[in-house]
C-alpha cells in the first residue's frame, strides 16, 4: 500500500468481527479503498473439497469434524461482493470483481 499497489489479503477466520476491522484500519491509514469479497459454499461441498485437499506446511490432518466445527460455528459474515463458489468459477469471480 505504501507503494500504491493493490493488495489482496485472504482473511480466513471464524471471527470476522475481530479480523476485518484490523484490515480496514490498515487500508484507511494508507488511504486506499477496501472491498470485502466473501466466497461461500455449502457445508457438503466444503467437506468434499477438504477430503481432496493437501495443504502444504500443515503438519496435521484437517478432518471432516474440524471442517464441520469451523463451518457451523462461523460468526455471521457479510461482504461487499458475495459469490457462491459452487456456481462461479475462480476465473468468472475474478472477472466480476475486476469489473
């Protein structure tokens, strides 16, 4: 932000109320706009994706119980732009965000 470049930050948290304001504060400090993009999928899709995913650098298995606990205990989340990842490809989401 200090060199006037766009930044994409992935905030992967169950606690939007504590994380998002920190990012907004940084954006305001550098006088740059912030757009909160929320990507959603139903629990059954998250479980399926998790069962087929290998996450480099994580030394423990992310099992279905962990995914279900995370998903079912999310704080209510909002977004300036909201996309269902089961109905939109990553490429189409990127095109919509840029537009």
